[in-house]
């Protein structure tokens, strides 16, 4: 019987016989495995949270109650139970379902979320507003053990403990985030997992109850005294209860019946509660459980005779290129120390840690702390490299300002996933790093176009006396260009000559700009191509040379068109007094978010592929061609039409 086909909404989950729920969990897992195998996506976290998701939808009615997901990549079972089963094959595809909660998809997704640590504080805000407005609905925040170490999560717990109404935090503790959970809190939770405190109290209570006389207040007092006595012995000074939340757990996160019984009780509590649920990441799939980090967010894969083969494309990733460069540089510079914030696999630093275990630290999902630690290390004489996704460095904006830039400390920030990121979509696009870093006095911003330039940029940044940031995308490095010159502060690299127009490209999009120039050349249009290398300081000579050439200037960047490299070019032109310079800026749109899908499709959508760049050059040229030059106007117009 296909139970999943019957689930049109969570109301159908509440109608199923209790004994059928384990079969529903099994079918959800099969569906997740099939779709993630075809599309890629987040796997082990969703396999681990299946029973817990079913139990939550069984007990609560989230059409009126509140469910807040932390990070959100573990929401696939939730999507399958909230009417999205028929479209689940479209997961992470262009025009399909998002891989994270999405407010545009369902009333059951209250926030579009992809960053960690936010659910508790947001849920506190919802609960307070509901109370003020006289509502009695329930609020549930689901947070992972890796996310709860985040500073915002603890700030949220501090506020949650002050509530005088129902409020439930479900701590999904699988001992892993994307990598093993880091820090003292992780060790603290491990002690509670090992203690089985809650289950011991429950078992002892069941053993004693039949021996007790008829229940009355003295007996209840004795049970309460017994429970508190055991708790004082096992967990004195419990951190969550010190914050004002009643602690319950740890409990088995794969026992649906027991989860439902417990949630039904906690639903009626008129005070904040933290339920500690122990789950197994990848549960129900042996090979995923064996390597939960490897299959946290795999590429598409096939399983044959129990063997898993990832459908990895050819080529070398920017992430791999980065860590190879870092290892090479660290071999001759023993002051290099690498840090990341919960992303050792995603940034490649797991490989660096194998080579230099004493010179690498995963701080956990704590970007602000990571930046501050880097500042401290730098002040003490090391040369720290902070490898953080572009979208996640936004979380440490103030620390970059106060502890690094204001102090003039030469921390090197290496920003992976800069620009369009593909299937993870809007929550993970690195579309603001140029804009928010460019305003800092003394900050140096670089973007290489290939692996050779990446090495030179890192070599420059580690030798320079000011803070530097290098950005690169979630993509493969292109074929290297010959004769890579060393990086000099604020100096660009001319890649191609041409008299009709000048393309100024920042970063890896320079490769697409070169391809665009070849397309234009086939129509008799010769465009110069310059790899800018620096967005701060901008190369003034590059801008002046483009002005002297006389043709239009097209800037290209894998970043928002607002405040990015193109804006820096316009500002430089104004400061240099270059009147009459025609500049067309290409980048990510300023007035909307780019949805999930293939990165190649996203680049094309934004006009940042070779055909899009060529068409933009053609359009700006056509706008400046005299009407008497009919032949050239027709030639340009025909190429534009072919692109459209």
C-alpha cells in the first residue's frame, strides 16, 4: 500500500492508524533517496529526521500552530507531508521545489531559511505576538545540535526562558552538523546521550508506580522528589534549565509511538520546554549512516549492489584548487593557520587538516567567533586564513569591521560559493560580499579567473599587510590561461585587445567574457577583455584605458549589480573626471532573487554566460551606431536576435 500517495496534507497523517506510521516513514525515506539520487541535495539529515517529522505533524496542527525549521535543509519529509509529494521530483530544479523551506510554496513554510541558529529567536517572536494578540496556538522550533551552538540560538534560548506560555524547542541531536559537531556544548550533549537520563527516570518510575498506594498529592510529591533527586545527581546545573526551559530527554528520535506520546504531553505544557531527541543521521540507509558527512549533501548518485557511485562531473572544483594552493603555501610558511565555521568539507579544509592537523580548526556554526579567533591569532603573529562561504560571512559583518579591519589586521578571507550557487538557490547565493566588504577602508578585494591566478592571489594576500578577501564560485576552475603574472595591488590583467568595446570582467566570468569576444569577432566586432583582479582598490589605469579606447564599457561580475564591481568602475570614472564614458553593468539582478536550478542556467538567466555577454555588448553598440551605418546595425541586430 502506498501510504504517501494518500497524504495530501498533514491532516491525512493524523487520520492514519498508528501502526501504519513506521511504514509511512519507510516510504518517505525511499522517496527521498530516489529524488536526491537523481537531483542531488541534502540526504542524511532528512533520513534522520523522518520519524520526528511525522510525529510533529501527528500531534500538532501546523495550519494554526507554528513550526520553525533551523537551517531548513532537513525539511524534505515535511515537504512530502504538506502536499508537495506530486512535485517532489522537481526538487532543486529550475522552476521546481526549493531544497529549503520556501514561503512561496506552502502555508506550512513560515520562513524561507537556509542559515543556522535562527529558529528559536524567530519562534519566540511568533509566540510573543500570538500571546499579545490573544491566540492560544502552539509554537515549535526545531534545531540541530550543530545549530544550537550558534550565538543567535543561545540568545533565543535566553529569551524563550522568559515566556509564560507553551513553547517547545526540539533539539534534534544526531552528533553531526555537516561535519561532527564542535566545541564544549557538543561534549556536553554527548554526556547526556550516554547517560540515557530520561529513559532511566521513566523506567524507574514505571517500576515504582505499581508498588505505590492510591495516588494522591503525597504520592505525586514523592514522584516529583524522586525525579528531581535523580536529576540533581545525573545533571547538576543543567544549562537549559538554567536558561528557564524544562529539559526532557534524551529520547529515541526513531520511536514514533513514544515521540507521539511525549509530544502530546508537552503540547499541553504552559511553560517553555526543550525536548532533546537523539537521532541517527542517515537512519534507514546503511551506507549513508556509515559516512554521514560524505552524504550530507551529495551530488546525484546511483546505488548498485549496495555500492554508491556519485555522478561527479569532470574537472577540478574551485574548492579543491583552493585547498591545494593553501597546502602548497603552508609547506613553506609555518605561520599559516586555517579556520572554518562548520564547513570543513565544503571549504576543502578537511584535506588541509589531514596535512596540518595542528594548524586547522573547525569552530562550528559560529562565523562571528571564527572571525574573532582569526583576529586574535593574527594579532599574536599567525597568518590566519578564514575559509567561509560568501553567504555565511554576512553573519560576521560586524566582526570583520571591528576586530579585523579597524585594527588593520592582515586576515585572509577566502570566500567559497561566491556568486550563483545552483541548486541551493536564494538562501545561499553569494551576491553581496563585494558590496559589503568594499566599503571598509583598507580592505583589499580580489577575484581570480583560474587556478594559477588563485595561487597568485593567495600568495599576495598572505604577504600583504592589510586584510584581504578572495572570492571564487561553486564551480570547476576553467582551463588555465598561459603566463599568469603575479598579483600587484590594484593592477588588472589585459587578456584581449579590441577597438569596438571593452569588457571589464571580475573573477571567473572573465572566461565567459573571452568566449563572448570570440562570438563578437565572428560578426566583425572586436572587443577588448580585461581581467580586473581587484574590486578594491580598483585599477584606475584600467578605467582610463577603457575611456581612451572610445567605445562602450561593459562590466561583468557574478554578484549583485548593486554596489559591486560595476559600481566601483562607475565611481572610479567619476573620481577621474572621465566624462562621456558609456558603461553597461552586468550582474545578478537588483530587484529580485534568482531561484534554484543549475548554475549554468542561472548564469544564462542573468546574462552572464558568453552568449548573454555578447548580446549585451551588441545592444550597447547598436544604441551608439549612427543610423547611416545600415550594414553594421543589421549585423549587430541579427546576432542579438539569435541570442534571444
